[in-house]
C-alpha cells in the first residue's frame, strides 16, 4: 500500500495479507483498511458471469473490446495515499496531474508502472 507516513502498511505476499486490520477478512472477497492519517486501501473480488454483467458494472468502458471469456473474477483496488495527489480506484486513477479512466489490464505483470 502506498503511503507517505513512514508507518507499516497493508501488503500482500504469496497470496497472504500482512498488517491487514480493518473491515472484512483477509481471506474473504472484501478487505478495507483505514489509517488515522487518512490512508485507505480497499480490495474487492467480484465475479462477472457474463458479458452483460460486465457491461452493467462497467457501463462507461468498452467491455465488448476486452476479448475475454466469461465467467471471470475481477479485482477492484482502491488506494488513497493521504496528503498526496495519488488515488487509485477501480474506474479512475489520479497520479499527480495524470488522470486515467476506464482502463482494462489483463495477462500482464502490472496494469500500470510508474517510475
């Protein structure tokens, strides 16, 4: 998890969560962790059984162009690094002055790499 606090934060290694106090369960489909300084991380696993279900959930995205077979499980990640211009969301991400909307990543090591 991104943070400029210098304090330990939630992370995952080999499919296991560490420092994951918060709402939900690290072994469930939903986890939300909030910190006193305003840092927030949310991870949610969602099953999409069909193209229609994907179109309904991501109405502003060209889902028909994804070229994948259903059913699928998507992972929606939200991370807010307090006191920064960095916000990752499932439908929109802001890094400084850059704003990314309605992006889809599959079959890759990283959907977005900065650095």
